[in-house]
C-alpha cells in the first residue's frame, strides 16, 4: 500500500504517522505564564538531540480541530523555562488526564492529582511523582507551519536533573534501566510500557568495526534458517573467529553423528542450533557451531 500525503486530510496524516512512528517518549511539560498560572501537559513529539550541550526538543502542535495553539507554547513564549517530567507506568493514567483541554488558567496539577514541587533553577514546578525531572531553559521556538497540525519546536537546554534514588543502580552512579518503567506513546489510545520482561541488549560496535553481513561466508549469508537479526549478530565481530579445538558441545556432536551421511541436512541442523544460540545472545558459541563444517 502506498499513501500519498498530498491527498490526506490533517487528521488522516496524524493517524498514519502516529501509528507508524513509535514508541515516542513523553515530555510531561510544566510551564508557567507571565501572570504565574501553572500549566502541565504531555507531548509525545519529543526527544533528546544533543548531550553537550544537553538539548531536548518537544513540539506542541497547533490543534487540528481549530488551529489554536497550546497553553504550554503560550507560556514558554512568555516565560522561557520548562520542567520536563519523565513519565513512567505508575503515573500514566494521571498524565493522560492532564492532557484534557481545560480552560486557560486551570492548574492541571490539581486536576490530575499531582504534587507540585518547587524547582531549584527555574520558575515552573516539578512533578513530585515523576522519577526523573529536568529543569530547562528554552533557547528557541521554531514554527513549522501555520495550519492545524503544524508543530512548533521548543528547543530546551537542561540545567539540572533530579533522579529518584529508587531507580539508581546498586552503586548509586547511574539509572538502572530495569527499575524505570518508562511509558511511551503509540497511535490512537495505545501506549507501551518498558520493563525488565521486554528489555534486551544489543552489542554496539563503537570503536571496533564489525565485518559486515557482506563478509560472512555465503552458506551463512544465504541461510534459510538464520534471520536478518542473526546475521547482524554474526557480522558484528572484528574478524571471523578461528575454530576453537577446546569447544566441546554434546548437541553438536550428536548432529555430526546423526546427519553424517546427509551434509545438506547437517548444515540446516547446524544453522537451527546456531540460531537458538544467537537468540540467547551466545554469539561466540554460535560461531563455533557454524564453523564446525569447515
């Protein structure tokens, strides 16, 4: 299916994009007007774009319905400061309640049942229930259009970060990713939760370059068993490993004994075993299994 955006209405564009591009982190922004009126609202057009300087960007889009601007945007134009409170699973329902379009001057802290906590460097208050709070100054706002649905980038520099002790690692030196159940936005009414059951690690080739899928032996590269993810794991090594004479594996031994007269079947069985190992993140062992035919 091909979708030509020139033929879509603004709501249709929004629906297609928000369902396809995600999960999106949520900027739960607390701001304040020049008259001291506090506003609290979530935005999923949000991410970090630099660490030095520490820059975050979120976008309060113009309302598709009537092309009006959000109170958050009006506030940061008056007082260029914001606290970005990170949303976790324990606060997602209250966060959603704060997204209601209450009249200007309504305090969403009160409506959604959150506790305001004084910031140390900026005027807007922090959300006490949020386990990560980032006090920011607004460097710039940039309109992306003037029609309903058009975003306005709010470019912020992080001045100070507050982190709950409960989500730190044992050494107390960093956030333990398994302890912070981040919640992210999808399309429609859909959200997703990050927890220990759906976290996984991918080894990153930072200083040492992987050999690449194109450098894998043809029988491995063209395997009908190994997936693209599996090939990516195998190709993320500096060089194809040597056969390790000390590698002993009972299942590998059984494969050779059982399929010794059918080499093609043996190769398939070795690839099946290697795939199981790769799915368990045992890359070195998978390589030894695949090298066994050499």
